[in-house]
DNA sequence: TCGCTATTTCGCTAATTAACGAAACATACC
DNA sequence: GGTATGTTTCGTTAATTAGCGAAATAGCGA
C-alpha cells in the first residue's frame, strides 16, 4: 500500500496514469493497440527527459499500476486495470 | 490529492489512522470521548518520540484526515470521516 | 560488425522526508 | 512568578525522491 501511495504522490505520474486511461484520445498519432503506448510517446507528452520518464514508468510498474511489453526496440506501457481497481478498493476499506 | 497520498505513504501514519478508527479499542485507558485521542497517548502507542509523532499528526491534519481540539494543555485528535471518505471516492474516480 | 534509434541505468545535484533531542511555547497550579 | 506537564517547533543528520545529462544496454537493418 505504501509503494502504491508513493507512486501516486507525484503530479507527472498521476498524469501518465490518466493519459493511459484513454490512450487513443491522448496519443492520437501513436499505435496504441492493446499493447499500450510506447515510452517515447509518453516521454514526449510529459515534456520531461527520457531518463526521468523511464524512472517514473518504473515506479508505476513496481507499484503494479502499469504493465510493460517490449516489441523490438520499443517498450509499450498499459494500465493494469485489475490491480488499480484492487488497490483503490483496498484503500477504501483500509481507510 | 498528492498531499493526501503523501500522508498515506508512511507506515506510522497509516497505523495512527487505523487506531483512530476505533479509539476505545486501541486506547482502552484513555478518555476518548468525542474529542478523540490526546497526542500523548498516540505518541506512547507509536513508540516514537513526541516530536516525531507531532510532525506525523501535523501531516495527517494538513491532509485533512485528522481534526485537532485543544483542551487546556492537551490536544485531542480524531478522524475527519467525511474528508477521508471523500478522498477515497475521489481517488477511486481518478484512477 | 557498424550505425542508428529506443530505452534504461548510472552518476550527480538539489529538494524533500523521516527521526531525534533540545528548545520554545501553551496551559495549569501553587 | 516559579514549577510542572503537554505539545510543538527548531536544528541537525540521514535517507529518500526528483530531475537531468551521459553512458550503457537492447534491438534492428545494412
């Protein structure tokens, strides 16, 4: 629970999660098939450096909110909706 | 939302919130009338220093999770259930 | 293998958080 | 006012987080 709360304690990471809720709308010129959105597009949209965004994505992945799939030199990220929902409900019950 | 998530990103603070869910059960030898639990009892139960616990309680108060009432030299803390519930639901909708 | 692109990891700096003991402040009593 | 207790604030140290640029790694095509 603490890792998840820490993952959500950052504006950029909240934004990324929100964008990935509706990839087609937020990444119109990207191939956002069921694999998700590639790291490069996410990086561009945040306006931060590639290394910073990579670290953010890693935090979100470690918290269980994102799943990653490598396809060649591209890595696609998508939300793990089940984990996100489970966390939200768990938190609701814990508080 | 970020302040709230940060407030929850600490084991001791989570514990305090949980204890204050049911004050009578967790603080049996304390006067836990509707004012809540006095800071000294909370401090003792955490096992941390008074200054540390004071800082934790301040974080929880700033996040809106706790309300404080001073009665003479004692300060009593209680949960703000409405704010806690609102945050949990807001988070649920945001994620 | 080389050159290129995509991405992560590393090294660094700066800011924030966590914890403590001491000092300061708030309240009460004699 | 002096003393005592409860609590917060301050000053300090240590750990963690945030962000960057450079270096390293991963994958691809010629």
